[in-house]
């Protein structure tokens, strides 16, 4: 299916025409940090350019954190990540560019077609967990892993926006005392303002996989405060998940971070469950 008409949007009057030497061709979307545009390198390779919104750009603390996180993110070279190729934390406004991934977000696929079959969820978990290994290996915690930050390319998932949410998180704590993130996909320690670690991302991986398998958030919808309360104070109902997925997702969403699976364990568990397909080197269809 051709998703071009759904993804590319024409530039509006308030959109810049160029940023950091990149001529902007279309709008790809918007999020809590800013707007995302399609552009190309001088050699013609498509890139996604994220332009930080003005209220964050005007905060000196954000700029410092943004610069440090961009430096760390440049080190991530995983097969299942969208590589950061350029950025300017001191620009007006600050911006960054990653390789463009020609594929829809997991959130859009599930909204359009419903839950994924079990083998697809296993490949998804393995790919995202491998991306987390690369991200964590660079000293980064994603902090905002969710279905809209997982793009489904023809050769597997790609995790985007790694390491950048931490800069906005610092600014939010300074300004409002609230954490940045998407309530339905936060870990308990993140929702309650505790320490955010690699295990926090694994919890979000479990929630993202459950969303892919169920077609809805594991802890339900509703007001953010209600969702966060359930995440912090209640056990998730895994009974609606396919039986093959329950043990691994249960380990990912354990309330105690020390009891969660590691990203490496998730990859190995998925490979064992996939069996001959994984051993033969077959990839996600």
C-alpha cells in the first residue's frame, strides 16, 4: 500500500522553507518537541528534519541538555534505529535530522488494520529490543518508547526519537514538575517521578508489544491521571494477550525494574519462540 498521501502534507504558511541548509519539501507530522519535515541530503538521500518548538528553544536548560543528548545519539548505529545524521543544538530554532524511514508508525498500522499476528509481534519485539541494545549501549535511555515512535519499514521496525526526550524532560521538571512522556506507555517509576533506567524502556517495550497484539493500550485509555494511577498501583490484565506472548510481556511489565527482562533476553526469547524462521535467518514479513 502506498502511504505517501497519508504521510506527506504540504507546507503551511507558518512552516519554515529551509532549516540548517536543508530545504524542506513537506510536513511529516508534529509532536511534543516540535514539527517534522521531509528533506534530502545534497546527494539526494531523504531525511526527516525535526524542528524544536519555540517554547523549548527559548529555554537555556533545554538547549544544553539537547546538545548533550544529540552528541550521545550520534553514537547509536543500530540496525533497527533511524540514524541521527546532523543536528544543531545552537540553531534558531534547534533542529536535528535523521534518516527518513519509508514506513508507517506502528500506531497507524494498528489503527488501520487491527492487532498484529503473533509472529509479527515477536519480530517486532526482537527488532525493538535490538534497537534498545544499541541505544542503551550509547548511554541513552529513550524515555518515550511507544507505538508512534516505532516505524515499520519493509525490512523491520525502526525506533525513532531516542535520547531526545530527556532534554525536554529536564525542562518540564524545571518548569512544571511534570514528566515528559505518553501516559499509556510509561513505566511505574517514570510515572511516579523515580529513577529512569534501561529497565524503564523495557517496560515501555512490553506495553508497545501488548498494544500491537491487543489493538489497545495495556492499561487502558482515559484521563492521564487515571492511566498513570493504574500503571503505578495495579497489575495489568494480560488475559487478552495470545498465550505465546504472555510470559515475555509479563516479564517486561514487572512492577519491580529489577525483575524485568533485559533487552538482550527479549531478543533471545523471541528467537527461541520463532524457532526455525529465526535460525534460518528469515526476517519480518
